C-alpha cells in the first residue's frame, strides 16, 4: 500500500467508524456487530502506527473512552489511565516477546496473566484507608468523578481491610483466634497501614445473568453488560446506580507499597479487600498460550463477560523501563480471543472447477483471524450469492464462520470503496479448458460443458489416488499437478506406466523419493477391491456406500459396465437419478477406455467383498452409524471403515445426533468431546474389535 493509499484508507476508516459509533451510542442502532467495528478500529490503529503523521485528534483511536459529561466534576489522573494493544494469535505473542528481548537482550521475562474483563474502567482513591474519590477513565488523563455512584457497589470496600489484624474466617471467629499469616501476607502487611493515599484500578461490570434480567426490565435497551455497567455509572442520580446489580474486579494497584511484581499487587489487593480473579504467573510463551486456552474453555461458564486475557511483564521495574509507546505500555498486551467476525479485503475472486464440472466462485481474502483460525479464502457459492452480497473485487467485507466452521462472507461494506473495485462476472468459458460454460435453467450453478475438462481431470486424479479409492501413499495434489503440468499423465491409467526416470527430473524430486512413489503406485494395483475400484472412477453420486452396493451386486466390473438402467434400479438404495448417472457414465467412450486401460496396465481387483449383510441383523454393527477418531492399534481408519461397511454398518466422518457409536483410538480429536456432549455411545478399540469378530 502506498503512503497515499494509506492516507485515503485512514480517512475512510475514520468516517465509517464514527458513523457506526453514532448509530450505536446515540441512536441505539447497530448495523454491524461490535466485533466487526473493533476489527475496523484495529486496522485503523495499525495503519496509524505505520504512518503516525496521519493521526489526527479526532481519530477514534485517540478517544480512550467518552469525554467527561457536563454534569460531573472532572478529575485529573495523577498517572494516566492508558490502553493496551491487542493481539490475537500465538504468533503475535511471540513477536511481542522477540520485540521485548530486542529491547532488553539480557533479560528473561516472567509474565502475569489475567482475564480481560469486559466492563468499565474505574480508578479508586483511598485516603488513610477510606474511599474518597472514584472516577471514570474519561480520555485517560481527565475522567469524571462518580464517587457517589461507586459507593453503591458493595464489592468496592469503603474502608480498606487491614491485612495485619483482620479475622480470617468464621472458624477463626468461633475459635477467637488469628490465623498465622503466610510468608507473602507478611510482605503485604509490611507496609504502613493505612497508607496515606492509595489508588486501585479495576473494572465495574454486571454479571451476565443479572444483565439479562435487568436489561429485560429496561426493554432491551443495552447491547451488552459493559454498556449497561457504563450507563449506570455515568448517571447523575446515584439512586439509579444503587438499583443496578454492579460489581467491581480490581486488576491494578497503582500505589507502591513495596511490591516488586504485578502478581504481588493482585495478592495485596485481595488482602486489602478487593476481588481479583484467575490471575496466574507464566514463565514463557507456551505457558501463556496454555493459560489463554484454558480461560477460553472457561469463558462461557464465567459469571462475567471477558474478551480475552491481559498479559503483563510481571517485574514492575522492568515494566517501567519498557516504557510507553503511543497510549500503550510496551510491557502489556491484551491477548484477545479471536472475534467471531472480522473485516478484511477481497483480493480477488477466483473460479474453481470441481470434479463434477461445477464452477464455484471463491473470494481470495487478505488473511484474517476469525473464530480461532486464519481465513484466506471463502466460497461465494454461485452467481446468485455474488449478486445478493453485491460483492466486488477490492471490497472490504465482514467475514464470519458459518456453523462455526466454514469461512463465510456476511456483508460487504460499500462505504469503504475507493472506486477502483472491480465487478466480477462468471466466466462464459471454463477458466481451465476453455469450453463453453452453461447455467442450467432452474439451477444456481454454472457448469463446464466439457466432460474432459482439464480441471475435472485434475480433480478426478485427486479422487482416484485418495485413501478410500486407490490409496496411493505419497501422491498428493501437488505432485499430481506437477505430473499433469509436465504432461506425464493425462489419465489415471498413465500413473501405472510411470518410471522412476520420468519423475526424477521434476524439480525437487530425489532419486529415492521417486523410487518410493513408483513403488507405492505399483503396490496399489494389487490391493484394490472392486468397491474401491468403482469408487475411484469418480462417477457422480457414487460414494463409498453406493460403490460397495454395486460391487456386491455385480461382483464383476464387466457386468457393471453393461448394466441397464432398470438393472441398476434393482439395487436397494439406488434410485432413478443415480442409476441414470451410472448408466450414462459407462456409455461415454472415454470412460470405457479408462476402465479397459486400468485393467490393461495390470490393475488386479483384489477380492470380492463379503456380502454386507453378513451376520445381518444379529450383528451389532448392522445398520448402525459409526465415527472412528484417533488412531487404532490394529488397523488403519480406512480398514476400520471397510470392516464396518462389510458388516452392514455406515462409517461417517463427522459426529452428529445421527451417530450411534464413536470408536476412540489414541489421540482422539474434538470428536470425542462432541460425542460426549451428544450422549453418543463411546467405545475403545477392544470393544470395537469384539463387535467386529
Ligand atoms: S490492565 C495499560 N487488566 O482493558 C492499561 N486492564 O484495553 C492497564 N481491562 O483500560 C490496564 N481487564 O479497562 C488491565 N485484567 C485487566 C483488565 C483490563 C479489563 C480493561 C481496562 C483497560 C482496557 C484496555
């Protein structure tokens, strides 16, 4: 991006952000989610860091929070209330540590991690142990005095607790004894009590449950607990604040009472009567990542809303020496949870040609973190979807993840257009083979009319070598692409003719790996079963299950080749459409040739599968749906699937309500958790083998 582009982008972002802020804060309306708005702010912040000369006083990044309201007294913060720079990934966390290490090469860094509470920042001043003044952050330098409102919050002590003399718990009251203080508490109580002046900072918040109940009473006026908490504190009438279930969590002790670490501040704060929560010292980046993941797991169960964690350099002296850049200390980061939505740019719209000849437009995106993964592509499905979104190449878009998995473009932000965006039109000819493209009446998809399309062939290759088909180890899409590009193969039958010498000249192919590849291709010739062979042909609508049905019915590829539509329909589960597809597939000369060529190059169909109904309804597997997760000792997952099929069961890949059993090997993935949640029967390998044999 040129400097001029950056300037224009900054101006546009500022306009759009302030528009949405106005909608949200003044008109109580929301056109884009708070996460999407944050994402735009983050982009603006980063651009401004890169080009500080374009920072203007009215930029949303320069407003830490709202300006003091006319009705409140203004309070100057002796030490400014700063902000924290956001990071979203382990990589950004490591970059931060590298940056710290560059500044202080001989230091080892210890960190303190704590939840990032989604509330309203507050400063509390105690004089001689008594709560005197409470203020909002305001613009970071000057806040509003809201003492009366804060006094109504019970979790804010009106008088500090004396760590030396307090009775520890009821049992001790009963025994009328003082608990012996542990070594740290001695340290905490080393300071003069009460301190002449003490400043504590933290977050006023409302618990999620209280927010729901209370917001209902207010007619759903507030979008989230943070806004309701903020709205309650900034009321001129303290009775309003008093009537709302507000709480306070402390995270910072500003006054130096002799503490050397931020972790000690948390302990002292507790001793003085403040609530702090879930803080932990971590010695390295892996520890921080683990903490962040654990907190993410707890997130929903927590009573209050958080949007990530805060990580600080634990050594206070070092933290000071690291200093401040802009409005944020260098020694602290908000390690946030990846937002469920983010904004990014559409770099291009490409068209993929699938194995069935369908053309699918795909948006190529500037990579962005969404819901825990980096997203760089999102399907646009078809022409209608492109029209519905009104998307152009170069647009800024909001990306989410449909059903929490597949990246999805939710909305285009046309306000951010520069005029250079380009309209996308579906190609009239196939981008790969140049044949005519048609959109069938009544259908949304465009199809390449050339069944011999290069792309279709390519996809057919991937399918042919895949695990449930010929299962050729070491022959992935990248190598196939190279083989095709070099003109070494144009039909899967050509694979079996490949020699080491053909492959070795290809870039980055060593002699040994070329030899291994040829061996692995040759091996696959003798172990393919009829059902795998049929599946490998890539006939539209013929999945693994249908291939097995066909294999067991015909027992011979030559019989299948000449089967009539009526004949095919005799097979249970094969209806009109599938029968027609299979029949038409075998009528095409090039397909007949493929089958003949495969036999000619020496493919031996290994065995005829046992009938599916072996053990029939008496087998516990018959008719049941299985998911296998993790690795099994005695067989590969593919073998397990084959065995389940042989006994009339249905192996599938994703756990859902329809799954009957989850077979668990070592190192199972998230499927185990999901199955537990859905109450699906879970069995180990031993139990599974008992069912099989
Ligand atoms: S420490 C330099 N700790 O997040 C600022 N802040 O985005 C030091 N916040 O102004 C603040 N939870 O309102 C800190 N555990 C936590 C926090 C926290 C929430 C808020 C706070 C701060 C804002 C910065």
